C-alpha cells in the first residue's frame, strides 16, 4: 500500500522553547543548593513560571498541545506499550499514549517539587511567595514573648527559654518535613526524566521517529499511518 508522506507543524515555538528552558532550569536547580541558593531559587522560579504557562496552554493552546489530545485511558496506554514488542508500533502526530502519560506525570512531579521548594525557602530564608511579612513575624515574636512572660510569672525565668526551645523545635521539624518532600519530588522528577529519555530512544529506534529533531524544529515527517 502506498503511503503519502508530508511534513506537519506539531510543536509551537512556545512549547519548544519552554521545553528546553525547563530542561536547563530543572537540572540547574537540581545540582545547586546551599552554596548557590540564589541560583537554585531562581531556577525554581523559572520552572514554576513554565509550569503555569504549560498548564494554561494545555487548555487553550494548539491542537497537539492540549491535554485532551494526549490523555488516554490506562487500557490504551497498555495497548500502545505492547505494540513495539509485537513489532507493530502505532504512530501519533502528537504525543503517543505513553508520552502523554509521561507529560502528565512530569507536570505533577514538577508542581510538587516547586511548591515544596517554595515552602522550604520560606521556612529557611523567609523569602519567596510563602514568606511571612515583617508584621506577621513581629506578631509571632510578640506572641512567644507574651507566653514566655505568662509562664515566668507562674514559675520562673527558665520557662521562657523552654517556650523558645519549643518554637525552634517546631520550626526545625517543619523544615525537615518540607525538605524531605522537596527532595522526594525532585528525585522522582529525575527518575521520570530518565524514563522519558528511554522512551524517546525506544521510539527513535523501533518507531523510527525523530522526536528530538521535532522538539527543535517543531515539525514531524508523517504519513497516512499516523493518528
């Protein structure tokens, strides 16, 4: 059977530039922390801005960028994964079912990493969207002082240090809690990235698709076997 080949514009500049910007920002954030906190934080902000843009674009963007074009049922995803094994791969102009599932998983994991990172940044540095204002900080200090004074009147001055120690302990526990979750999401994202790269390699070899090239040019060479 004769197939008609053509070149289709699939990915817009926003998707392509955003994709590679996200790659750079994520790995910059992943490999910079305490000694380069400003760089780490700004890389995280870039990731966050991309996520907001990509999620919005998933509803109002082009045909192949919209979520409804690449969110498939679990059964459809499993069927797709079986085809390369049977040497009968299915081709999709946009994201294939496995790729679509990976996009959603990466978005969820990156959102988790970004939000927990902002919360941790607020606890450690009192900076970022979740940082408390100077007025809020002053109110907290006044509250601790009032509790300490009340305790001192009933007991002795040692109670003040106990209250302060309790407050510091709570802050430390909160820091450890959000740090663990932030690292969990960051490492999960890294794992998903490796799986994503593996999927691209498999598709390039078995499906004979030039997915990396398409993410640079925005174009795919397709025929009438593509869905």
